[in-house]
């Protein structure tokens, strides 16, 4: 049951037209008006689901004027649904300005959750990290893009998630290499939920080569997930760390040696423990064999 004088923020599919909730379909069919980024794209979704609600436009170039129009509709006790071309409105898409003013005027805003490309890509990336930062679209010019990337370089323990357009993806990858180096891991996700959906993971250098070697992989909408710097070479134990651990193991119980080695070197405690245990088992086996 819809409420009057309410703005519904409705997430729509990012590719596959069936990726929409039953609740979203109910809302789109029942509201008085749907505010869409591009009417012809939303019309395709509505026709697919046999929905005939009236459409008006709201995009980045007319958002202020459309906001005033929609607030007048809410004042007249109309219900309005806001959609974007694909995904969730206001997330790297128009809508935030409208929502801000609608709430400021005291009208109710109800989110209808659904597809989001960043979260969808993250869920299938397999990157093991507890935190992520969603940046969205980087600047279009290389110099400014590099400066923005450099400002994120200190965030070494979280996944950095970006959107990128096909005609800029190669330049963006080159700028990432310039800022983060060739060995930083990246997952490239393109054409999510569509026929040519692709998920590819490698270091930045090989990822750039992969894109350059096949023009087809440069097409579509991209989500780029930059792995945390802290995970780079995390499976390796440096000679210095190994030497420190070896000295401690000669004088302390295994667990205490690992604890101190982790505190002294900043190494991962679990990986140090696994490494120390394997070393101890190898020494035990060697002494038995001799």
C-alpha cells in the first residue's frame, strides 16, 4: 500500500531485466509518476514488466528544475518513484539533490533496495578484506585523476572501488600503475549481469596488457576493485622477518615467539604462526630421520 506525498527511491536492474524485486515492481506500477534519468531506457524496463506509469525526466542537467516540479507533486499528495538508468539512484547517478530537498521539505522518502554494481562486483571478487571504500567515477583528465588516486594511496588496508567508462579504462589503468605501481592487485569487472559479463584478477601491469590485447574487453561499463596494499606479498615471509622469528624460536615457546615476531616486524600473526609451525615440523622430521 503506497502512501501519498512520498518519494520512493527505487533501485533498478544493472543489466538483466529480471534483477528487480517484486516490491519495486509494485511501487513502479502504483505511483502517480516515475522520475527517470532517461525515459527511453526506463520505458524498456516498464514494457518488459507490463507497467504503464507516466514518466518524467530527472538527470544531471535538469535536476534542480525537476526537483521543484516533483516537490509540487508531493505537495499535491502525489506519490513519485525515482529511478536511474541502472542501479540505485544517488549512487554515482542523479538523485541526491532531489532527495535532499524532499526530506528538507518534510516529505517522506522510502528506499526500495536492489541492484548496485559496486556491491555486486565486490561480492564476486573474492578479495579478502574487511573494509572497502566506494569512490565512484574518477576525474576524466589524467592529471587530476592521478592526484585523486594519490590522495587514496594511504588507505592501504581497504578495497578501493571505482566505476569507469570504456573509453577511459586504459588511461585509468595507466594512471593507477603510475600511482600504485605495477604489482598492486586489481579485479576488473565488466558488463555485470549481461551476456559478456567478465571478472578478471591480476596485478595492474598484466591487467593493462590483458585489456590492450583484446578490444572487446574494453567495452561495456566497468567496476575496478583495487586490492588492499596490505595483502600484497602477504603470503611471503621476508628474510628479515624469518631471521627474527628464527632467533625468537630458539629461546622461546612457539606461540610466544610468533607473538613477539608479529609485534616487532608488523607481520601477519596467523601467517607467521603457520610458517613457524612448518619450520618446527620440518626440524622435528629431520631430527627423526637422522
